[in-house]
């Protein structure tokens, strides 16, 4: 499918800002799932200094620096993206024990501890309920996706961007970020390599008769590494395998690794941020 994604971030400051330095991860990743045909990062007011690099997960970083006084700031990312539906032969999915034994060193960044996708005995106990003898990576991740959808309530008011998997388990509720963190922690607790994925999902399907949580905001889901098939992706918020309606922005251990914008502002006053997202199909 072909999409245009527009992600607007508008900062309003109570007092004049003397300087501002931000780190952006708004640039969409490219891989076998998606190709970018147009990419633009707009920053207003003009006069900013922008430097680009890659982080440890392959996400594109843009450093945005203002050395002049500003009253407001708008940062917008615009992408035209072509998504692909990858067909896997799930009968070839790796047996869990083999996958644990075949951990790859180039994935070690995902295997490090997370401050949000915390692993503990309770989370491992939950994960073990999806694990049976000679079970495959695909079947465990799919069963876990179904169980999270059934066992946890979607509640946009119960958590924050810094809520942990412990909060999610205690509340049995949360949003896409919480469910994705929880799935990642569960899979890591049984020895698999998993990652948090930020992005967007097309909700305008079937003449807009279907609503999928994540509409007009950023979305999140998880991936698990299968040595035989590569990265497999699942969306526990919507109880589904990831399809070509999903658009990837960044990868990491958790939300902290993929936060779209973060940085520091030299000002004595407060500030507010208004975010809007539009995902639309294009010809």
C-alpha cells in the first residue's frame, strides 16, 4: 500500500526561549516491510542547525539546534511510504529452545535491560502460560498476543509514557505502548529476543466502518526474532499479525529508545506540546 504520513509537533512557550536543542526520531525506517519514496523534516522558524546520524538500533537521528530567541516551534515530518505484506511460512518457525540457543550477537542491543519493559517473576509466570513443549517462536508470540488482548483492557487514561510492565500487569489495562512493553518483557523472560516498535496504523478501512485504537496518533507493537524467519511482528492492541497497514517509525528496547522528540529548552517559563498525525492512502 502507499501512504502519506504527516506528523506535526507544535510547541508553545510561556516565555521567550533563548536556545533549544532537540533530538528527533521522526524519520521512518526503511526495511523489507516498507520503502520511503519521499521524506521531509520541516522546522519552523528557520535558522536551525540539523545534523543526522544513526543510533544503535539503526534509527535515523536528527539533532535540531536553535541559537536564537523563539516564541514557538513547529516540527513536522512528512513521508510517502510504500508498505509490503511479507508472507512467511510459519511452519518453518524455529523451536523455542533452538531460538534461545541461537541468540545473535548483532541483536544484543535488544537483549539489554529496559527501564520500562521490566522483567520479573510475575511477568515470566504470565509468559510461561503460552509456552508448551516443542512450541515455536511464532506460536508463542501469537498466543501471547491473543492473551494480552483478552486479559487487558484498553484504557487511555490509566498510564503515562513512563509506565512500566509492572504497572500494566497490576492494572490489567493500558494502551498500545503498555501492551507492547509487556509482550517484549514476556518474550525476553523466556529467553527470546524481542523489540518495541513505534509507528502508525491505517485505521481508515472498510469505508471507515472499522475503528482500530491508534487512530490519528502514533501506535506501537512488538517484534520477536525467529532465527529461521527473521523478525516477526504482532499487534496485541488489535489482536493481529502486523499487516501492510502498519508503518514503522523506529525500533528499540522500549519507548525511551524511540521517543519522537526529546531535548532541552533554555527558558524560565513552561511549555506545551500539541501533536497531530494524519495517515492517508495515496495513489
